[in-house]
């Protein structure tokens, strides 16, 4: 039986793109999820109402035997098999593929063509500059991305992993040259990583950027997967070690608050964690990945879960820095 979530679709800033308020992260495809499992996850996500998929050209070059582009390739094969491209919003990123590193104009043009080929599509709905490349003038990077929009290869532009100051420069360059404005910002943000609120959120508010946070579940910690060192030791996920960093007094307070609210709503801890994030100012939709179909119901449920002001306040208080 497939769970279908009733959730209000959201527009990405002032673009024409309307999306389900949860993004499926494709970083696990070709890494911890093989092609068959990836297809199953994608099928269940879309059957449950999802339509927004996030990946990057570099996923997952860090895996022994991989060379980058594996996630895009799997997504492209799935789209070809299902014939559903027009029902989806696809986001990908440039700068980390071993063959296409950085953000020079020539590299962006070549990397975009390679991503289009792997995805088996004629356009990328949202194309991010994945990591800042200060070796290249911003005018060159933004100009190259803007040219892709003019060419119809990219519909909208996004920024990921840029500092507040560099975002200011980005918009100055954009205005001075008449380039296409970005519509989205993808930062690291969740209940236990709240640096976004100090500088980046201000830019998102000022520039009208839709915020699509990654690591929304803190590598599994905010799903309640890891409650102690024994859970980490027994885990099969390669992310477990990183999640263990949150097993301190603050992390335990957050889990306790999540447990209380999850029990009150009859949902999983992951659903509450993602719903908290979706309720934050400027956040349009959290990004979350699933290695297996069994992880999807909790993710999908978050898209329609409404938290009361006192519940949001309780989570804020629990996650306050010590």
C-alpha cells in the first residue's frame, strides 16, 4: 500500500516552478542505495505525492569504483523507464564532478551538457553553483549560468554553500550585468545546525530566495536513529559516525522534545524534525534522502504535519546552544 500525502504545493520564489514541500535527496543513489533500490525509492516518493528531486553531478565520486555522475545516471534511467519527466522538478549542481571541477564558464557549460545527458533530459529545472570557487570571478560564473537560462538548458539558478558576503556580491554582479537572478538557496540547516539563521536567512529574506536545506535530519540523528554510542556502533550507515557528534546534552534535549511531540501527533521523530524545518522563515522545503522505501512514510508525512506554536517553541528551546 502506498501512502499519499496531501500537502500544499509551493512556488519556488518568483519562478514558474511549483513543488511538493519536501525534496528527495539523490545523494544516496549509486552509493548506499543501488539502482534497483533507488528506483523503488523514487517510485514510492512520487506515488506519495512527491515531485521534487535533488542531486549533483559529483554524486557519488567519493565511493570506491565510482567516478561521479552515478546519481544523475540512475535518476535519468528511472525517468526514461517511467516516462514521467514532465511531472518532475529536477535540481542538480555543478562544481564537484572530478571531470568538471570548479565554476569557470567553460567548465559550467561542459558540466551542464554532461548532466543533461546523464539525466536524459533537455532542461534542468534548478541548477546550483554547488560550492563557491573564489578562483573564478563571480561575473564569469554567474554569466555562464545566465547563458544556460537563455539557451533553455536551465530554467532557474540556485546558490549552495556560499557565505552571506559572497551572496551579497552575487546579487551586486547580477544587478550590474542584467543576469538572471537566482531563486533558491541550499544551506546546511536543521534543528542542531542553526548557523543559517545568522546571516544567510537575512539574505534569503531580502532577496526573495526559496530556502531548501540539506542534511535536514543531521545525517540520521534527527530521525531518532542514534540514541547512544551502541546505536552508532551497530549502525550499517556510513553516516553514523558523523551523527554521533550530536550525542551530547543538547542533542539529548532535542531528542526528548521530538519524542514528546511525535507521540502527541502519532508520527515518527523524523516527521517532526522535517516539519519544524519547513515551518522556519524562508524555508520552502527540506531535502531528505532515503536509502530504502521503509524510510519514506515518515518523510512524506512531514509535508503535511502542522506544528503548534508551543511545539515549535519547545523545539527551539531544546536546540538552543549550551
